[in-house]
């Protein structure tokens, strides 16, 4: 398994309080000793508490942040695939943060096979299981209680909702969002940027750029170009 553990000072890029709270909680469980920097590219108010006991943090606006590629390690701090990609591109263009500077963070209560390949920038929540020889790309969010089957391929910026399940030998393209409790059967492929509704059962291939939902999962509408 690659890139599960990390060293260096952690900087969270972007701003989603729910995501930040989950990341900080995982760092607390791992006894992370240093102050965490939250680097924002938008001026958002702090509306709810998000920091667990035992973790120190500071907020920095992106124009005031001096990125150090030697000591700083980054993690996207939001879930939506398209917003996450925009944040990653933003900090690359403005602060020189390349994808190699991101780390992957997994909660100790997740189970990840030794043969899994994890790309950078992934976050694995507790209760998730990733089976042998699965390959995850950059910026994957695996929510609590998810499973990924053996030899599955998950491309960049995929978001798995809580308790969603991907069976063996599936191919999930970049930017896909799986709703809570969605199930993808063996050997199924899902095209890029598609949204699978919560509770869906995907028994056959789904093309890209659509919204699909149901049991069995069917295309509801096409996502227009943005």
C-alpha cells in the first residue's frame, strides 16, 4: 500500500467545515503533534465548531501563505469533486502546490489491503474497507462505511457517499459522485462526472455526464455542459 502514512506539516486547502472536522478528528486519533494550517481561498465565516480536542489549528488566507515544498504537506478540505479540482488547480496556479505535495490520510478504523495503490490527496474515513489490488487515483473521498472491491479502479476526484459500495473489477471514472448507500455490481463501469443517486443499485454500465438513480439504476437526465 502506498502513501498512507506521511510526515511534514499538514495544510488543509479549501474550506468545508464538515470535511475539515473529519480530517482533524482523524489527525487527533493519530496523535498528530503539530499545528494544522487551514488555507482558504475564500473569506468564509466560521459558523460551527469543527476542531476536536487535542488539535491546534490556524487559518491563513491564500495570499498570506508561503508554501514550502520541503516541509509542507497538503490535503483537500472539501468533498465535491468539481469544487475540489478547482481548489487543487487554484493552489497549483497561485501557490505552486503540485499533486506530489498532497498526502493521503486514512483513519485507523479503516481496513486497507497491503496491495492497494492509493494516489495522493485521498481521505479514507472510519469503517471503510478497500480490498486487494484496488487502485485509487488522486483526491478520492471514501466516506464512512464504504467498501471498494478487489481490482477496482477509481479515477481522480471521485466522491463515495456514506455506506456506498463498489464491487470487484469496477471502473469508476473521474469526477463521479456516488450517493449514500449506492451499490455498484461487479465489472460495471461508470463514465466521468456522473452522479449516482443515493440507494441506487448499479447493475450495468452507466455513461458519463448523466444523473442516474434507482433499483436497477437508470439514467434520469443528462448533465449540461458548464
